[in-house]
């Protein structure tokens, strides 16, 4: 009686092909790709069994062509590629693998296990939409009974959310760094339990230290301006002892390297334990040097304006008392002219925040109305002179009186007359103005000091080192004024 042949188990019943995906693998025509299922070696069967029983996306790459075998979880990664991926060479399915990724796989086939972190992959979903995601992979060589590597097991984890979170966090940190730099804000931390101080690159730069320095608390406070450390420590001690959570104080600091004295604003928040004991102080330092300098300028300006206003009132009172015009219209005209000269100087000083007035601009303001037809010629040294408020006011008055006198009685009272004004620096701090009239009526020395001459003498006499000399030459008046700028 002939012996019956053993019946081979159905493909779906093979032990290394569990579950629905195992059945799909069993139904694939492996002979068409040179890997008949019945000829799979034990190492491949065990590897596929492990992959199919994993809940994580896993795959097996087998043979020289790196044929692809994968589990159900991996189908989500394949997306639209799933329909034709089984049994195909891996690099045909994933043509976009980077050179670095290819080298990692090739190394695994040489027996080198490896990990490939955060690889970007563009996935095409079933609806055709492209989704860019990131995966971390690990590769394990599959070694057969002959000690040869026949393939590799590869697992992967979707780390897209982590990468996106890290990217967003990095962007926020970059924006914060830019904001801190733009606002000149430097964070710092002090741990009260250990006494450790934690600086920041922003604070290091502010204090003149290298960006990567790790200064101690003593090193951070070493540059305090004399007397300032005690004030800051007193403010901190008072806040700690009184249970406050915040305090702030301005202080001066000597920057390392260049020795510049800078004003800094320290703001601090005190963290406490449930028992109320201080654990950490977290704060920022803001450079406020420019603000402090602006405040000081405003204070000086306010004092200067007060002084100038009082001085201006005194000058106007003197003009009112000095003028002895016989009729009201003449008195009004001369007085308004002199007040207008003061106004010109005041406007120039105001435009420069009362730091001074340009001599050239002042000359232009006072002599501009008489300059038609080149009748007034002005020659100044190449470098302009910035006059102090007192000097500017006095020079404006003197020039006004000279121009007014010339237009009434001197060279500018006739068509052919002219005036030449030169301004030179006789010494480093001393300026000379020389007023010369020609072509006017014959000049006779006055029998007494007139109002105009009195205004000039009184104006220049109020200037440090001021001297006014008038020569009544027959050909025209010559006035030389010297003063300290």
C-alpha cells in the first residue's frame, strides 16, 4: 500500500507569518523576485516573525537588492507607496534617501548596527497630499547560520512632534535672544542655597566679560562703582528680610576692559520655599546709561533755561532804560530791533538744546537783511565756532547795533557803501570780529557815547575777556570785538 505524502501547511498557517499582514506576505509571489517562501532561511523567518509581532513600524531588508518586508504599522509610513512596496528593492521605493542614510544602511549590511536620528521624510498620503515628517531609525544586522549578514531589521519611530517642538522652542529662544539684545536686557539667577550665581551672555557682554564666561557672584560684583555695591546689597537684604518678592535699584558699574562707567537698572524676583525661605532670585539687568544721561541733560537744560530767562529779562530791562529816543515811534523801532536780535540768538540756542550757537549762523541771521547786492561781505575761518549762550546773546546784540548804525548813518545808508566782516581765531580760545565800513558818508567821532555804542560796550563787557574797540575813521567806522568763545 503506497504511503501518503505529508500535506504542507497552508501559507497563512506558517508560524512566522502571523496576523493579517502575515497573510498578505504569504500571498505575495516571492518566486517572481527570486525569494521563494519555502526557501526562506531560518534567520529571515525569525526576523519577519519579530517584525510582524511588533506594534512599532518595522521592516526587513533582505538580500543584495534589499527587498522590502514590513509590518502593518509601517504601512502608515508608506502611504500611497504601499500598493507596490512589498518585495521591491528598498531604494526603488524610497528614492529620496539621503547619501548619509544610504551609507547607514550599507554599513548595517556589513554587520555594523547603527542609529539614524531625525531623518526628514516626505510622505505622500493616499489623497495625494505631501506630509513632511521626521523619523529616527535603528538598524540591526540579521546573521545566518553561516555567520553571514543576509539582511537587516529596521525599526523607526515618528519623532515629528518632538522635532517641531524643538524647532519652535529654538525659534522662541532665538526671538527671545534678539529681544534681549535689542532691549539691552541681561538675565541672571542666584541660588541662595548654594550661593551660586548664573550669568548670561547678555550680562557678560554688558559687564565687559567674554560671552562664554562663567563668573562667580564675587566676580560679577567686583566692577561696582565705589559705594554702589553697598546700596544694592542693602536693597536686597531689606527685600529678603521683609518678605518682599520684588525689588529694583539703579547703580553704576565700571565695565571691564575699557573702564567705562555705565548706569544699570537691576530688577529682581525672589522665589521662596513653602516655609517662606528664599531659594532663588531671578532677575534682569537693563542698561539705562542713555536715559540717565538724558535726564542729566534735561536738568542742566532746565537750570540753563532758568538762568537764560532771568538774564534775558535783565538785558531787556537794560535796553529799555538805556534808550533815550525823543519820540515813541523811534523808541519802539529801536527797542524791537534789539529784542529781535536777542530772539535770533535765542532761537539758534534752542535749536541746539542750549549747548551753543553757530557763529556763522548768527552772523547770517543778523546781517541777512542787509546782504543784497554783496554790500555785506563776510569772511570767516574755515572751521565754524560754537558760541556759548552768554557769548551768542552778546555777539547778536553787538552785530545788530553795528548793522543798524551802518544803515542809518554809515556805509549802508548810501548806495555805494559796503561792509566787510571778518572773523578769525586769534588763539585757541579767543575770537576776533573786525567790522569795516567803506564808501559811506564821512565819519566824525561822536561827541558823546550814543545808545548804540553803549549797547555794544555793555554787551561785550558781559562776556569773559570781551573787548570792543571802535575807530571813527574818515572813510568809515572800524570796530574790533574780541572775546573768549
